[in-house]
C-alpha cells in the first residue's frame, strides 16, 4: 500500500533530478511504476462503473432518438390530416 512514508523516497529522488546515479534513476522509475499501478488498481472499479453508465446512456440516447423520430412522423401526419 502506498502511504506518506513510501512517498518520501520518490520525493527525495525527484528533488535530486539531474544528479541521480543510474541505480537511483532505476529506483525512482520502479517507485513511479509501482505508484501508477496502485493508482490504476484504485481507479479501475470507478472507471469500469463510469464506462457501464456511459454505455447505458448511449443506449438510452439511441432509443430516445428513435422515439423522437416516430413522434415527429406522427406529428407530421396529424398536420397533414
């Protein structure tokens, strides 16, 4: 789990950028990858929920467009009759 103590090391390394050894650069890269992985795992459920909601809204929008077209056709018939 990523916490404040774990965040301290990348902060230190980022503060030294330009003066990092190759080993420190690799350690920083590894820590940043780990952080990104944890963030992705944390966000994944919410992103999946939002994706499903978006799909549902798109389906609903399609149904409403069809309904609107039908109602417009009926209204046009009523005006002619």
